[in-house]
C-alpha cells in the first residue's frame, strides 16, 4: 500500500484511466491480483469501476482518505450523503479485504437498522449488480443487522449500548458520533478494535511481507456545541494529529457543497434557514461547531435576528478625506434622519500582543422610532498596541467623519491615558487640520451637550468608570435591547456578499477592496462570537459578565458602553420633554 499521499492525483491528466474489457469476469480472473492491488490503493475507483456506483469528486477524496488514515472525522451538512458514503466505503472494504469485520455503531437501534436496510440493501444493491453478487445474505439477529459477504467479511450495524461489549472489528464506523455517550464510545465501542486482523492472503509466503491493513476508526456526524466532549477529544485532537503528520483525516462539508452538487436546492436551504433557529442552522447546515455554552449570557438566536443592517459606515482614509474635504456632500457620509444622535464608543487597550485585548471603537446611530428609539451599530474598528496619542487622533477622526454628537470612553486604568490625550488639541499632519480639545461632561454633574468648559475644551465625552452596578445595568440593557430588537447590527457576510455581488459586482473587485467592504460585517461576526462565549456570575443580585477561558470581551465592552450612553441620552430627552410639557401645562 502506498505510503506517500502526495503521489496521488485524483484528476491527473498524465495518467490514462484504466479501462475494463467488455468481458469483465474473464479479465478480472486473469489479472485478479493486479486489479485488487490497484483497487486497494484506490477504493474510490473500485466503487466506480467494479460496483458501478458513481461518486462525486469530494466523495472520491473522502473515501480515499478514509482508507489511507487510521482515524477520520467527517463533519457533514444535511443532505450531503454521510450515510450513503458510509455504506459505500464499508462495502468496498468488505469486498477488497476478505474476512473483514466492519462495525457501524449508531446512537439508536432504528438508525442502525435504517443504514443497512435503506442504504445497502435497497439503495446500493439496487444500483450495483456486482454488489448483489458479492453479498451472501442479510440477517437481523436481536437488535442488530448484519450483511454477510461470500468472502467471509461482515458489516454489522448496531446501536451504542453497554451490552455490545466484546465485539470485534477491523473498521469501526461511528455514525452521528455526537449522539453517542462518551463512556459508551470509549469503554465499549473503541475496544472493538483491540484485535489484529487475520487475512488469509498473508499465509502465502509470497504475500507475507505485504503491508498490513491497519484497523480504522471513522466518525461521521453533524456539528454540535463546542462544549460537547466530541469537539475537543476527537474533532480538535484529530486536526492536530493531521497537522503533525499523523494518520488522521478531518473534513467539514458545509451546505455550499450540497448546493453545488445538486443534493439540495436553494429553496430548501432557505426553508431550513427560516424554520431552524440560528444555532441549529449553523451547526447542522453550515457544519460548524458552535461556541455557545450553557452558561452564556447572550444567546446566538437573540443576537442573530438583530443582524439586519446592510448600509455600513466606511470611514475615509486621509487621501480620500483630502480629496473630498471641500465637497458639500462626502461619499462616505450616511444621511442623518431628523433628531438622530450619533455616538462614538471606545474600549481602550494599549499593550500589544495576540494574548492582549484590542482597542475597540464603535459607531452607533441613535434614531427616533415612534415613541421609542432604536440603535444601529454601523462601524467597528479594532487596534492592537496602538499608542495613546495615535488612538486619540483616530478617535477624533472617526468622531468628525461620522458626525458624532457624543462619545463615551473607558476612563479607568489605561483608558485614562487616551482620555488625557483627547483633552488636548491634536494636529492631523496627513489632513492638515487641528482637532479641538475635548473634556468630559459628567465629572461635576450633567452638562448640556456642546457647552465649553473653563479651559475652552468641548464637553462631549462621557467618562465611563464602570462599577458592579453599572456593569449589571449595561449587561441587562444590552440583552433586553437584543431581545426587543432595538439594537441592530450589520448583517452576516453571506448575505452581504450576495447583496454586493448583485449591486456592485463584488467578485470583480480586488481582494483588498472586497475585504474593506466586508470589514464592518466581519467585525460584527467577531462581536457575535465574543458575545456568545461570555459567561456570567451573579454577585449580590448583580450580573457580572466574564470571559470564558481565553475569550475576550473588548468588543462587548465597547458596544455595551455605546448602549449605556444612548440610554443616558434618551433619559435626558425624556426629562427635557417632561419639563416642556409641564411648562405648557402651567401656561
């Protein structure tokens, strides 16, 4: 058996495809050993040449890798044919290696019976005359189903339970592995492989040195929660082994493959998207393990329904700003609606490095919506290790480019360093302008927006010094706004790619241009991933949001600050309107 995987090329144009003579049986008998050796190296060819089962390109690749590796993990979307591929591979191995014991373990009895009854006995045998000739009989002892082959091989489908101990297998296939209990899998099923396969051909001295066929384990499943044991113990472990050159193979096949190959229609996918919650769709259709845990404060389905914004804000670079500075209407501007207020929020970090937090700047529109208000996150920027003076400059650029009215900044710890820089005039060398000094309006109580303090600085900053009470308030309010869909976020990249493809021909743009257009939406996806990985504690009746393991909460903090400031502004408006109403009443 070949050891060098790189020698194989599925679509090689230099190798002619071997043709089978019309008199198949005669040809096979004369060159049986040669054909068997070839097919053992290329089981996907065996499925097509001998069994007459047509395979798609990705199915060929998967079957080939199943054969070449001792541990394989196949994460597949709905409708991609995991069970079909399982049945094809099992039949190929059973025929090519006499006296093989292939065991397919399913979570339930019905699943086990269905795999053989439907996939092998009905579907595959209906497709392949040669397969029917190789099979001796089907039997159903107790709660199992067995395929007996004429060469002594068997395929056993059984459910995963403690009373299945003692079985022997040369190949173990675990179907819908995430549904199988860890204890049963590790203490009952995997020990099936604790035997060395005995192949009759090795008794012949001529073939005694032929490479042994290693016992194999294949896990097929839909994606599930990252908190599940299978994610870390099998999915991630096998990825690491594969990267390190060990005989492991991991593949994830999303719905895009099913669409491309015609296994599912776009209408069916959209129907699934509408009828399934966001988490289930991500796992079962996109074949992605989901990071939400049972203690997550923010839930994906709550957040995902708020991802509806398609018109993001794209801040100009200095070259663009200079070119358009004298224009009455700038290309980057988003028209302001009546009584709209715009907010800039900043969560500050200074230390560089992958393990350290980023500085996150968020731009939010606060828009009247009848008697209430809605908030729209339209831009988010992330910086790592940027010095305080450069952060202050960038914040002032964003503030005036977006036409902000107020700003909130983390004024605790390193945030004070940037805060102090913002209280100074800053000259922008690239744009050739000077930005005025700012100050906070909540140091000595509330001040009216735009009022100048004694030093001539504009009082537009809210200095945020978070406490247990304010952190609780921010967490509760942001969750409430997600639930009521009052805090809207940029749409997901898939929808935006489709939209931009129709409107501006996204695919025709350069990679850099595409990345820029997708950045606000990508940043939001990172925000969502961060939110659903946040844990929480309850201290003295107050919610305390906390990171899980190495997760971050800098994007959450920036958005929570923005929402907090928006609520402060709304409260100010309500108080102002109440005073006006009282004045009119007394008049």
